[in-house]
C-alpha cells in the first residue's frame, strides 16, 4: 500500500521508455541530472562516539543514513524507516531517539552515541554484557536499538520520567518488570527475545541499586 | 523526500518571516510527524525552518497560578515536569499513553498539537483523499473506516484527530499562543484551534500561513482527580480507538473529553453537565447527531464503557 509515488512513477517511466525503444537515451542509474543539480546540501558537524566529523550532506539525509552510509557505522539498524520499530535507536546528547525520523542537518553540533560507542567486544558496556549473558537476542537485528534504548530507560527512570503504567506520578519511581516492558515498547523484536531482554535490563538496574 | 533547503531560525520573528515569505516553506520541530509524511511525499516542503534553537522550551508558572508551556518543550519534559505530574496529571498520563519513549523525547508540544490524522487513505498516495488532494473524494466513506471519526464529520472527510495530549489539554481549557507574520501575538482557545472538516478538510487548524505556535497556556488546575484512559488494539504503542480524559470532582460533577472519535478532541458542554447522571447520559449527549459507519459504530458504546471505567476509577 505504501509504495512511494516517486518510486512507482520512475518504474513506470523506465518501463514505458523500454517499451517505446527510447531506452538508450534514459539514464538508468542515479538521480537525473536535473535532480542532482537542485538537491541542496548543507555542512554538518557531528561528534559520533567521541570522534568529530565534518560532512557535506544532501539536506534529506536522515541521521540514520548518515551513520550507516556515510560514516559506515552499521551497528545502528534500519527496520521500518518510519519510527515504528526502534531498530535505529541512538543516543543524541544522551537522549534516545529514532535516527530514522531525524535529519542529519538537525544535528549539526550534536553528540551521537551508537552501539559502537557504548562498548567494544573486548570492553563491553554493562548493558551489552548483560544482553550476552541473558541471551537477549536471537538474530540480533533489533539488538543495537534495544541496548541503546535500555541504557536510556535507566536514565529516564532516574530523571523521574513517568510511563503509561506508573501508578502514583509523584512517588519515587522503580523499574518493575511491567515498567520496563512498557518503557521498551518502542523496540520491537521480531524474534521475540523479550523475556531475556527484560532479564538483562533488570540485572543492570538491580546492580545499580 | 523531494529536495528542500534548510535553515535554523535565530529568532521567532526570523522564523516566521522565513516561512511566511517563502512559498512551500514549513517549520520543523521534532520532525517525527513531518519527516514521516515527507518520506511518503504527502508533505513536500521546499524549505524547512528549524525552530528548535528558539528560546521556547521552558515551562513557567503564570501569575494566576496556571502554567505556560513553551512550544518546543518536548513531550517527555512536559510529562516529567514536577508541577505537571502533581497538578495536571491528566496531561502527563495522556502524553505517556502516546507513541514511545524515543518519539516523545523528540516530539514538541507545538508539533504534537499539529500532528496530522492517521486515516489509511490519507497515507496512501494512490487513493483519493480530500484532505491530501482537495476535491479528489473521500475513500474512507464506504471504505476502511474502523479507526475514523463518528461525530463532527462531514460528507468530505471522516478522519479523526488521533492525538492524546490534546484531549487532556481540552479538558483543562488550554489556549494556544501564537505569533504571526506581522509580529502580532494572540491566544487561541484550544476549542477553537481545531477546525471541523466541513467542505474544506484540508484546513485543519485555525492558524494563518507562517503563524508560529509559541506556547500553550493552562489556567490554574481544576479541583478533582485526573484521568486519561486510552483503548487501543495493543496494550502499548498504538493510536487510540477511543480515549477519555477527565477531571472528576467528589460531588460527581467534572470535565470530560473524548479522543479519536471526532476530527478534534471532543468536549461538549451539555454532555459534561450530565456527568452526575452517569456515563450513558453523557455519551448520549456527546454523540448526539453522530454519523458512524458500519465499521466504527462500536466506538459509541465503547466510549460509554470507557467513561464508566473512568468514573469508577474516580470514586476509588
Ligand atoms: C510511530 C509513531 C507513533 C505515534 N503514536 C502516537 C500516539 O499514540 N499518540 C499521539 O498523540 N501521537 C502519536 N504519534 C505522533 C507524535 O505525537 C507526533 O509525531 C509528534 O508529537 C509531533 O511533534 P514534532 O515536534 O515531532 O512535530 P513536527 O513533525 O516537527 O511538526 C509537525 C507539524 O507541526 C508544524 N510545527 C511544529 N512546530 C510548530 C510551531 N511551533 N509552530 C507552528 N507549526 C509548527 C510543522 O511544520 C509540521 O507541519 C506517533 C508518531 C509516530 C511516528
Ligand atoms: S476520511 Fe479524510 S483523510 Fe480519510 S480519505 Fe476521507 S478525506 Fe482523506
Ligand atoms: S528504523 Fe527507525 S524506528 Fe524503525
Ligand atoms: S533478535 Fe531478532 S529481531 Fe530481535
């Protein structure tokens, strides 16, 4: 249902051109020269995992595509590209957001932390270690987003951010199983590793006290 | 997305000038609704004016005991504000019933009020939709309409306002403060902010081109218990099928508004006055003249049951 109009038009255009024998005059790859000329770019400075980057990007480039396609940090995943799945969750200035629903130009001067910046295989973040210990994944596609989200959830609870299942809004907050499931509901796991994900987050939360 | 130029506004006046003076220009705040629509080419701005750097992200007490919430306050910051949690619980509850932690961290108060509808045909650029292409027809009438509005609709459009926060703001008598291209400010009661579709469903809000939302104001908190109950297809992370925002007093009176049943948060004075008589009387009055489709007629009894639950909750 949700096929973008331009994609359909281009397919129809190419198919039509092929049918009419005009194919040799049609550029088959890349944007048309007219589009390339008119697509504006902006300079963007980003600090990603502690490293500064200076980029010149088409204004349409999302933060997610910047990380994956321009900086080759492919840990952050693209699931839906529309804010529905959470696979693209990263921390911007310490706050979790969906990198697919933000433009890189909106982050000029920001600090971004991706899964690669939380820890490395030799020196894992405590949340990464807990996910490994509890088998908090199967295929692993949603995992970078789950881990970034989980790290931010603990901070949000500390900051007194309520959730849909919070009872008394003004009482001190605790991270019960139902609280963390609600707070993690923006991270979908197609493999259904939820109970192990919940165990991993609980362990980190309890270790912090 | 179609190509666009981008700038960061340095003052509200400059932002308004840039949008009012550039055909095809739009403000962008969190971008969580606008970029989604741009990816589908439902929105095709040629210039984006990023307003997030403007000094409109504070929450302040007003001299009369109310609250003034800057348009750029994030949904998370509003829900977590100590005074909002204590005195305006219905707002915190409504916000955290919507979207996800990630989205609420990015979404702004102004952008939330201006979020567009979730009619499946509005999102499908290959089907007629009067809201997206004025005059093209309404695919939802006679089509898939389960989630759409039952009251306040027109022959041209039956889309519902899907937002949560605005339903809570409606029971609190909130107002929207704006600044226009001439530099004039005004305060629009929320009840007048959302337009019913009539013959022009593409006009959804009482804003002039280039008019910037600067704040939302709340009068002093009304007495009573605060409630927001959202019924949806999943327990979390889904738009409402029906929602009820209410502030209920001990004596059985109170305020109530319904969400996702009409093109705007639905609050009817006569219906509210019937609160002491119970949910059936309130709903009969609030949905008087409703024109549900065969797919969404269930929303009216569902609204009554949801209100019954909220009233029971209020009695503790
Ligand atoms: C997957 C998903 C699930 C969601 N679920 C829910 C839900 O359950 N309940 C719910 O209520 N919402 C839900 N939402 C919608 C979400 O609340 C909105 O996307 C968000 O609040 C929009 O805020 P924003 O700041 O990102 O707006 P933007 O996308 O930046 O802007 C939206 C519109 O407002 C205009 N605008 C922004 N700020 C101003 C201003 N200050 N003055 C004038 N114009 C302005 C923009 O030009 C644009 O037209 C969901 C969204 C997604 C993607
Ligand atoms: S209900 Fe409104 S939004 Fe949906 S198809 Fe009809 S005109 Fe478009
Ligand atoms: S890719 Fe961003 S939420 Fe799915
Ligand atoms: S581990 Fe496969 S999607 Fe979550």
